C-alpha cells in the first residue's frame, strides 16, 4: 500500500492533492494544526472512498511535526510521498515590503517555510533511503522565483526553501528518491493579491502527480495561467 503525507493540509490545495493521489490508491495522512478541520477533510475523503487519517501538528513545533509524521508512517506502514505546503493565515502572516521588512518578519517565515520543511524531510528521508524510493514535494508561491515587493518577507523565505530543495534534488540524484519544488504563479480559489489571478486547486495538482510519476528527473515545475485563464505548467 502506498501513502502520501500532506503537511499543511487544508480545504483547497491539501484536499485537492489528497484527491489526486487518493484516487490512485494512496492512503492519505493529513497534517495541520486544527483537528476539527482535519477531521472534516478525512470525512470528505472517506465519502469518496479514499482512506485518510488526521495527525494534528503545528509546523512551528518541530518535535510535534516529527511525531505526527512518525505516527503517520506507523499507521500506514510508511510514507512514500511527502508534500509540504503550509499556508499562513491573514492575521498571523504579516506581509512586508522590502524597505519595511524587519528581521523578525523574515524569521517567522523561515521557521514556517524552510525550517518546517527541513524537519519534515528529516522525519521521512531515512526510511526512504533504506527503501531506495520516495518522493519529496515542496510548494511555494512563484515569488520564490519572481519576487513581488508586496510580499518581500514571504518571498525571501520561499526562495530559501526553493534553493534548499534544488540542492536536495541534486544530492538525491541516483538514489531513487525525487525531491522537487512546485511554484504556483496564481492565487488559489480566490484572488488575494491585486493583479494575481486565481486558479482552481484541481488545475494545479496534476503537476504533483507528474513529478511523482513521469517527471522524476525534474527539480521544479511552475504552474501559470495563460492569457485565456487556462493552466500551463
């Protein structure tokens, strides 16, 4: 049996990724802070015939995140795919322009994006190395590639995560383990930044499946909408 652990699972991208892999026979481990919201996602997936379980943990609590992933591995007999995509919420995430960015603005984002991803990877990579197989996928907004000064602090941490993933991809070459970055050049569901179009989650998730299956040699795929609103990635 194969399984995917989705860190930062929510009702948009997390649920769509769970459906994409779950429809292919994967068991799904859902990890985020809110047990009630996770249980709701588990119920929705179960109604669709997808086996899923909730493992509440805050990515800022690296010990709790590690425990959640270990518990998920025990529950499903291992983790074959890790997908890391926690998203900050308004009121918690502060968006800053370059000149007004304080060190603390970037520090929070580094903990949230880069350090959480490293902790999650360390929790699952040893078993993948032993098995000689596995997939590690990490999501950021496309500001990690093409910076947007309206969200400079978020971009800085996202770019650091992207850089680390690119290096991890190189390090793992030839091991049977794929590490790759997914850059999303759109809002998800609804537009939240002026001038940035919104895409439906199910338009984006084929990139994750492609990286796991047919594009394992690639370190990155980027999702964009064309001028007519159709995906190209």
